[in-house]
C-alpha cells in the first residue's frame, strides 16, 4: 500500500421505522412525527470502516444525500470515529430514485478523488431496494461485492478479502481496490460514540455540504428529473392468516392438564398440517 486507506461510508439518515405512519387519505408515508436515525446496516458499514482504520490506519469519511436537518445525525458518525462528513443537499436532488441517488453519490465520491473503498449498508429501512451500492459501483465502473459478512484487507496489495452470504453458504471474494462493498446488517457490533470526541462536534469544518453545482452534473440527471421510476401506489399488506390462540385459565393444575392435552393433540397431527406426528 503506497498511501493510507481512505474509506468512505454512505450513510442514509432514515425515519425510525416504528414511528412512520401511513396517511390514509393520500396513501403516502407520514414521517412528520418520526425521529431520525442512521439506517441500521449503515452503522455496521461504519463499524467495518472504523475497524479497518484501527488495524491499518487511514481515514474514514461519511457521505449522505439528504436535507440539512440530517447533519446532527451525521455527527453521531463523527463521534463514533469518522474523520469528516460530506452532505449532498440541494432541492435539485429531491425525488431521486435509486438511479439518480447512486449517480449523485458516485459523482461526489469521484470529486473526492482519492477514495479506495466505498462501504454501504445492505439496504435502507425505508426504500429497501438494495440498489444504491451496485448503482454507485456501476456509475464509477469499479468492482462491487454485496451482502458482506466480513471485510478484510491485505495491506500492500490493495485488495480486499470479502466474505459474502449466499444461499446455503458463504462466498469468499478477492476484490481489487477501489471497490464498493455493501455489508449485512448485524455483521458486527457498532461501537458507542467516543465521549472524548464530543468537543470536536461543534467544529463546522468537519461537515462539508455540496450542492448540485459543486458536482457539475447536468440537472436533468438529478432528482426527480433524472428518475425514470416513481411510486404508483401504496397498499397495506394483507394480514397473515392469524395464529391459533387459546387463553387457558384455571388453577395451575387445571392449566397444566389443558396444556398437556393441547400438546398431545398437536403431536398426534392436529397441528402438523395433516402429517402424521411421530409417537
Ligand atoms: C416514500 C418513498 C418513495 C420513493 N419513491 C421512489 C420512486 O418513485 N422510485 C424509486 O426508484 N425509488 C423511490 N424511493 C427510493 C428512494 O429513491 C430512495 O430513498 C433512494 O433512492 C435510496 O434507495 P434505497 O432507500 O432503496 O437505498 P438502498 O439501495 O436500499 O440502500 C443501500 C445503501 O445505500 C446507501 N444509501 C442509500 N441512499 C443513500 C443516501 N441518500 N445517502 C447516502 N447513502 C445512501 C446506504 O449505505 C444504504 O444502506 C422511494 C423511497 C421512499 C421512502
């Protein structure tokens, strides 16, 4: 390795999913009362980046496309150990689908010029397409690996060893840098914020905001104008068929007897979709 590793983590700031409602009149998501958080798998991507920095040195940058109100949430990433955050924020980016989002992120990463590794989460908790990381790699014309469980680095050889989850097993890939890797949620345990870094967080210089003009991309490729897809409708999922439930009451002995009978019934076949239960 001739120079230090520069890892860039794409962080999407999302509404806490349990606080998002549905506006029944417009059939759109109602995020007005939802607090923001870093998309959970992106925390795993950041932990991956910080662990590589702990072992091999280098720098970790954060990048997010979103409105200015996401800055305090990005500062969480800085408090965890990232060195700098870049926010891509402009009305021209609004309404972007995954094509326009990945183009915007890719052009901003290229503007930095020296990024070796782009780490993303596997998917977002709101859009949940998992298309943005492969999109970034395609726009940048560099290798990609998705659903990584582990990312290791061979210092001096400028390549990664990525273990990715596949059906019924694992695949180990040799990935030359620069590359884009998306990591599986829960592939590691994100660290807590470092209280020793809190004093840094008021430093305005740690966050750089870029607009559409800074990226020099034709506006017809950004935001709504550059998005060939749109959400045509929203439907509530049909309720899954209800579980069988029975409230058992009585003395502990009576309850135990009823439970025993129900379990025996189940084992004899009533609960096994017609299959003969053993014994
Ligand atoms: C209400 C709603 C309407 C939408 N309408 C459309 C639509 O009409 N057409 C369409 O194609 N898409 C639509 N989307 C998806 C929207 O375009 C996405 O917010 C955006 O393109 C990112 O895609 P994603 O959320 O599926 O990310 P994913 O591809 O699931 O995210 C994977 C990873 O990419 C990175 N990433 C993704 N977005 C960002 C970001 N903004 N900043 C930094 N890193 C990021 C993160 O590391 C993330 O973990 C909609 C989403 C919502 C919630």
